[in-house]
């Protein structure tokens, strides 16, 4: 089930369990996890994309190992809120996660990469290290925004 709103997503979730945040790119997937109480999101790992079947198996393993109860997938909208080919690709990725049987929330990620990159630059992180960190940190930024919205209502 792909939720259209935070309330629909929250209603579809079982009680407790961690959420998995995803920043889906063409070459990598940034992954973040939150605690079971939905307090804070933490960058977890960077998955190098190959075939979707391999991506799905990695997600299945994370769901099992981390007691994940739902997905928050960053939705890359254009700055004016319109959709692009990348938005459609991300929607297809989310649909392909449905066999895992967990609720999925698509979350606006328009400013995530820029915010994380700015933070890393401010921390004087090298360009090479930023490239390593930005996707999983963007996933944490996306997930944190979603859990903040989920716990406010």
C-alpha cells in the first residue's frame, strides 16, 4: 500500500517498529533507519544499484534484520512541485517494493540533497567524503521530516 498522506500511512502501520527511509537515485540508494518510537533518523548505508531484484533482496534483508514496519521513499519533485521522469522512476521503485507487504509513504525530498550537502561543506568535509555520505544522509533527512510530521498529528 502506497499512502497518499501521513495519516493514511500512520493508520496502515502496525504499532511499533522502525521505519526505513530511502533516497532512490539512478546509481545508488541512500538508506536511513529511525528508532521504533520515531524520534530520530540515522543514516544507515549506501546501496550500489544493480538490478531491481538485488535491490529488493537487500530491502527484504533490512526489513527482517531491523524490524522495519514501513518505508518512507523520497519523491524527487521539481521545484515548482511538478513531476519529472525521475519522479516517475521513483514511483515505479515504490510500487516494486509492494511485494514486501509494508506500507510506503512517498515524501517530498526537494531540498534534502542541497541541505545535506551544505551541512557537509560547513563541516569542511572533502568532496570525495561528501560523495560517500550525501545519499544516506539525504535519506535520514527525508526520514526525519516524515517522522516529525507523523508524530505531530
